[in-house]
């Protein structure tokens, strides 16, 4: 077989090669010892073979010892080089002379003064005392004024223990927010306030005045009662009448203020509770409006613990059922329950009914492609189909009402819920946030 001839290898058979062991690298130290044997002059080692492996990291020549300059000052006098690094070291050593380092790394003066940590601690204590004093004064300011009037606006500090007796004899007096200590000459006593309430209710029944005048006069009476710290059955009557008139005029802000004060008066055992079931219904419906279901649960638990007739009252049970159906989203039952509610509770239902109707339409539009107006009228508890059409037109959905079999006996109208789905969702999104004067 010639030199260039290649022996063929069968498929799947490995080629048999002779493994030649690699040459061991020669030790540089041995080379250096052999080169210096019997001689005082160091010679270069012979050039390594190309086949041998030499570690480039190992130097053949001896390296001088690199001594790192110490930062610790020597005790004896030493000569310093005129370099920049040595000058900086000397300055640091001189500046640190006479200073002692504490074991806890707290620096102290050589004169034996307070440590830096101690000074910082005392400084923090001074500021903490000042902050506590300010917050306490602010708290007293709020506490003292909380009993001044029902609006709850901050004013001046006055003495709670010193009762004020009014001497004003005017029946009509405008409401002014107090900015100074109450003047007895400007405050009406209880007997004058009773006459003022009778006059207001007479004018209200005869429709001689508007709601703005009534609200101003009622707030003035409430303020005089609060300043004199009068809490009796007459006070309860004033807040109840103002709350009812506020509901009739859709003033939920004033209603909420009267309602909150009434709950405090009902907790007073020295006062006879009147019309508590009525205003408990209003309170539940107000919580439904604000979607405060945790407060509804707390109120229900409180009524159960009292074991009185309130929890068995038909109006209170209906209000709790309305809250439950709205929470779970049962719009069919919710609409029927709201339609069965009577009295001033309808005013509170009206405040969030528009939002619930749109929420119901969103559910219907996502479930059906078209809905008959007769079916929609029953579900939304409208009286007639024309009322349903008018509502849809107010929401800019009139173009989606389609009439089939026009001028024929089997004529009917339906809402194209598939086409108006986006419009309904956008209209509902605008009404999600409840915006009431004096509320959230």
C-alpha cells in the first residue's frame, strides 16, 4: 500500500488510531537549577520545544517582593518621601492624633463631651416632644368644635363645661357659621326654638316659602341647639323634620347630616325613640346607594342583638332584601322590590335607579341580540312601553328601536341590543361613580 492510499472503513466501524501520549511539560524550576548549577550568573533557560506546553502565567525570572505601604503610623521617627501619597498620610495621622475610637464606633471629643449618637438622640427627643404637643392641640381643637354645630367645620376653641343659655327672641334667624365664641344675645332659647319650628312647618305646609329658605332656617335652629348642648325629644323632632324635607327636595347631603345626628340621638337612652323604624329604612337605603354593604351587615347584627321589634318590621326587612338583591345582581327581583317600596324611601331609590337600569341593560345586551319592548318594559318596571321608549331616547338609544310589521295587526317593536351594546356599556360606565354633595 502506497503512502497516499487510504484504507476504507466499513459503515459503523470506528477507525483504529494509535494514541500518542503527550509530552510532559518540563518544569521551569528544574531548568533554572540546572542552568545555575556551579555558576553565580543566572542564564536564560533553553528555548522550550514547540510540542511542549508552557504555562504563560508562571514567570521564569524572579520577581521583586511588592511591599504595600502600611497606613498605621510607626512609633519611632521615620523618613517620609516627598510624594503626594505620603503627604496625605501624614495629614491624616496628625488630624487623628488625640482622638480615641470608641468600641461602638461612637466618636467623642478629647474633652470628654457627649458622643455623636447621644447628641442625635437628645435632638430627636426634643423634636418628638414638639410634634406631640402640636398634634395634641390640633386634636383638642377638633374635639371642642365637634359639638359646636352639625356641619363639622373647624372654628374656635370654647369651654364645653360652661353651658350657654340663649337670650335672643327672634323667630327667624339666618344660619351663619360661627367664627368666634357664641354670643348668648344671638342664640335662641328652647322655648323660642319651638315657636320657630311651628312657624316653619306652617309655612312649609302652605307652600309659602321655597326649600332654600327652609334649609337655612332649619340649620340655624340646629346650630342653636348644638351650641346650648340640648339633646331631648324636641331636638330629635327638628332633625327628623329636616331630614324628611331634605329627602323630598332630593338634598341627600343635608339628609345625611340629619341622619347621622339622629343615630347618635337614638343611642341616648334618656330620650324616647320616635320613628326609629322609618329612619332605619332610610339609613339602609342610603347605604345601598353608597354601596356600603359592610355597614349594612353591622346594622343588621346590631338590630338582631337588640332583640326588639325593629328587625321584624316589614319596611326594614324589605330594605335588607333590596340590599341583598342588588349585591348579588338579581335585577329581576331587585326591580320588583323597588317598585313595591312606598313613602320617602322612593326618593333614595330614585338616586341610584338610573344606574341600576343601565346595569340591567348591559346584562340584557350581552345576553340577547334583540329584545321585545314589551318584555323590556316588564323587566325594568316601567308602566307603559311609551315610557320605556322615552327613557331609551334620553339615553341616545332611540335609533336602535326597530319596528316590525308596520301598520299590521302583528306590529311590534324591539331593541337591537347587539347594535347598541357598546353605547349602553359606555353610558353605564359614566354613572358608576356616585357624586353627591357633602359625600365621598
